[in-house]
DNA sequence: GCCGGTGCTTGGAACGATCAAGGGGGACCG
DNA sequence: CGGTCCCCCTTGATCGTTCCAAGCACCGGC
C-alpha cells in the first residue's frame, strides 16, 4: 500500500524495502526500526528480535543517500590515484590500497577514488569536499611543495597523510609514515654483517626529502662502523638507466663491494650493470633495493629489498581517521613505522675476497 | 536568516551553501538554480549568467546526498579489489583502475572500492546494491565458475564485466575483453619472422579458459605455418618456479629456440633457467611474456611481452556502463580488443644457428 | 485510587536536492 | 481590446532516513 512502485511490474528491478516497510511488517514504527539498527540497546529484547527478523526477511538495508543526507556524512574516504609511472618498479600502491579498503570497511567506510587535474591539484579535493561527497581524505603523495596537505588543513578538512610533512614542522595534521632511514640502516647493517666495508649508495636528487631520509640511514650506519663513505654516494634520477650508469661509475672509481639503493628501480639498473660486466649479484657484488616490489620478488636472482609495512600503514591511517571523525583529538601528531629487510640472493655472503 | 548554523562560530567548519542560499543571493527560486546547474537551456541567458555568478561567488556545489536521494542514483561505480598476489608479476590493475577512474569522472561518476568476503563472494555486492550505494558494478575477475556475474544478472543489477563469460554463451550481459589468442598470435608470428621454427608454449592448467584462449593463438599460428607443436607445450601453475622448471624440461626434451608464455611471471621463470644455463635471452633463446608488466619493463634484458590495451578496456567499459545506465540497449553484447606486442631484447633475431 | 517516574514507542520535522504542476507577463492573433 | 499561447520562473510535494519532543503504558509507593 505504501509502496505503489513495487506493483509496476516484475520485469523492472524492484526498489528495495524502506524503513517504513520493515516497520509495518514488524508492527512497530519507523523510529523503532531505526533504533534496532543504530541503537539496539534502546529496544526491549523481544521487540528487537521481531524487528531483526523483519529486516532479515525483507533484506532491508538502510538507504545510504537518505542516511547521508540526514547525518551529514557519507561514510566515504577519498583517495586520489596518482598517475601510473611506467618503467619503474614501484607498484606497491595496490598492497596499500587493498588493506586500506579492507580496514576502512571494518570501520564502516568505503574508499572512493578520484583523479586530479595536473594543473590544479586541489580541484578534485575541492569538488568532493564542497559536495559533501566524502568525509575525509587520505593523502599519499606528500612530496615537498605539494599544496594538498596545506590546502586541506586550511579548509579544515579531515585528512590523514601517508608521509611526513617535510616542509615545515608547524603543519599539525595527523600523518603516518615509514622510517626510510631505519630501512637503509637495516640494509647497511646487514651488508656490514656480511663482511662488506665498501658499501655504496645510489639515491635520488638532493631535493627529495624522502631520498635524503633514506640516504641518512646509510650514511650514519657507515660512520657508526667507522667506514668511509668518500666517493661512495651517487644521486640520480629514479630510472633503471640512471641506476645502471651510476653503478658503472662507482665501480670504476671507488670499487665498492655492495650497493644500497633508494629504490628497486635503481637496484635493477645496478643489476643490469653487473650483468653486463659478468659480475654475479650476491657472490661478486651485493645489491639491496627499496620497496620489495614485484620485480624484487620475481627476478631470477632474488633482490634483497627493504619492505615497507604498507598494511600497518593502512591500519594506522584508518585508526587516525576514526579518531579524527569522532572528534577525539589524536594523541600524537604522527606515527612512524619501521620497515623490514627481505633478504634474498642478491646480498648473499661474499666468499673469500672480503676479509672477515 | 535561512542558515542559522552558519552563525555558530567561525572556528567550526562552515557548512557549505545550499541551493536556497544561492537562490536568495541571485534573487531567484531554488528550482531556477537547480535548472542552471542541470538544464541551463531552460534559463534566459541573463538569468543564467546571474545565477552562475552567484554559484561561483559562494562556491556552491550540489549536495550529493540530497541529489542522490531524490534521483535514486549515487553516481558511483563499484569495483571489487581482489587480493594482492605476491610473487607474481601481474600488477597491471592500477593501469586499468587509473583510466577507469579518469574516464568515469568524465561521465560524472566516481569509483568506489570494496572488498569481498572470501566465503561469500557476493556479500559485498549485495550490501552496496541494497543500500543503493552504487549505480553499477565493474566485475573484473570473471574466472570460470565465478558466481558474481550470474548473481548480478539475476538481481538485474547493472554491471559490465572485464572478461568474457566463459561458462555459457547464454549469459547476456555487457562485457569487454582482450583477445588473448590474438596476443599470442602476434608473439608467435613475431618469432616466426625472426626465423624460429621450434617455438614452445608455457601456459596454465587446462581449466583456465583464459590460458586456453592464449594457448590457442600459439597453436593455430604454428599450424598455419606448418610448424610442429609436438612436445613443445607445457601447462603449469602461474609461478616463477613452475615456469623455470617447465623451461628446463622443454629445453632438455624438445630443444626449442623460443618460448611464448601465458604470463610475464612464467617468462621470468624461463629467463631464470636460461641464466642458470648461461644462455643469453634474445641471442641464444627468445622469450616472450604476457602483460607487459613492470618486470618486463625494468628487467636488464628487456622482456618482449604482449601488452593489453587496458586503457581502451576502461574506456569501453565506461561507455557500456553509460548506455546501460541510460537504459539504451547496448548495441552488441561484448567488445573484444586486440593487444599489441612490445618487442624488447629478449626476442632479438637469432644469429646464425637458425636457418632463414 | 492517585501520582510520579521509567522505559519504550510515536508522530512531526528536517536534511537539500529534484519532480510535477501552477502562474505571470508579453507577443501575437483575431 | 480580449483571448490564447508560449516562455520563464515559482511553489508545493517528495525521496528515506534520523533527530526531537511528546505520548502512553506500566509499575511501585503512598
């Protein structure tokens, strides 16, 4: 009676039952059904059971649009997908995204993807924010000078960043990041344990704070062990070719026995150079990459690599989002997680040419 | 006057302007503003300009929840993210997802990610459908026996599949797929042109229709050229190790000079075996993979690989979704796209040991 | 038997947009 | 000059949910 449209014809998709339909069937009012869903404690056990059964029988699920309109939330978290970089090994985002989707589902949220204008990076955020399409954002590419975080903070929009605010410590927004220096420290310690003393670094250009962070882990570990780093560092673009060329120069000029790289992409370049020179990775020269990409995993000579705990990052981000959205002040500003080292053949112990 | 909440205080996030706010400022009614947004043709140019200016000044954007409630749409497309497979090279999904997000944005849609229960694969779909959270789905993993497509069809839920319906041709839902056989045909033709006559196949187990499709391209091309395929085919699991073992067996027993593989993962296994045997890929033995994964791109010896036109697939899927959602009957049931071959060093011309 | 409190339930209003129908004014025609 | 049409705009109703305040039954105490 209350839903004439359901009588239109069986060949059309039947519109789903509403709160009122369930209420009628259970013999209670709308609000009671709503309470059964959102505040079960308010109902007498008998009533609750009756309503629950009606919900079950009719396959009721609250209409999201109506709920969103009333509660002024969307239960959605916006995530900007960055352009795909071909020719690099860093495809770790799906690992992160998957856990993010799973974890936020547990918190009752879904993940909404969107792209950004290249010329106006905040346009996508602005649209979603103004149309109240998402409750919060997860910002992933917090490179230096990226205006997104600052803009979102200025808009008082809830968001959590994957990545530290590099530019100024005054930015007080929640963030989660992986300690890159700790990762390269692990890598360097591992190589020192294997008996290496001439360990080279191949990283990114100086204006990349992430690259400098990773470099610092190598540098301090070398110095802690009293090892020289003179002529053993190189800063290049993040491409296979650059990594290979840097490795060639370092091998010629400084004769390192091991390489620590800021990325698996660079490490692949090093492996290429070793291959050209008939040097066996792991036996002749050790190589360690960063990101534990699929390349590192399927390369014939398994590539030792620093693995970011992306699953934990996603969990922490969702945790921060929840306290942000429930207006509980976050206890600390940021969470810094420690990566692990996945040891494979490319960093096996050198045999006799290095003094133990 | 009409928005008392905006007076609460400047330290709270100001709630965005509504249709009524814009109407008041522009000196028109709500409906006129709505028309200015959705049906500009209905307005007199002068009025339209005035409303547009008010919209611009106030930074108005229609509240999505309200619009969704009224129009019974969500402008969202659901995409289930499948679990990440570690240790394989097939991370092509982000290429697809990115274009999907971009293209559907042009059509006014956003992409919503969700995960599925492993035990109840349709649970995620069911929830989103019943709560009218999404307008349609994109189904990606249409392996044999996957109940999702059939279930969605039974629910009369709008969806487009990436992948042909393998089980029964009677399934009449829109789909977009890549012609795997055409891809392996390209690969095989390419190798024949290089002078190869003993071209081996390493694929997946027989119960994989995708694998059988790809295998058929190799098989028919071989036969068309009058080449024998006896003892040159192998069916294994999709792992690096399996690929390597299969290559070793084939090399020992049938002495092929080239390999066509159903995936880059298998091709990596082949390259590993070649490396162990001191055989140079491209010079001694040619290898072709499938998917043009990042591994193929950054491997020191570039891996020739069949590249799926994932960007085109996404575009076609959005196109099909649009006609589906606008209730225009789709002209054809499915779209089959042709992949391309990316030639790299691993399939360079053999030198003298193969008769031209 | 009356009163007050407790605990569940109820109807009305609101969220902000679109749909359907109604109205005012000018142009055009008779 | 009156009627009709059309164009452009306005008004009231509605989508399905949650918030709010009031209603009502029940129980114990006096």
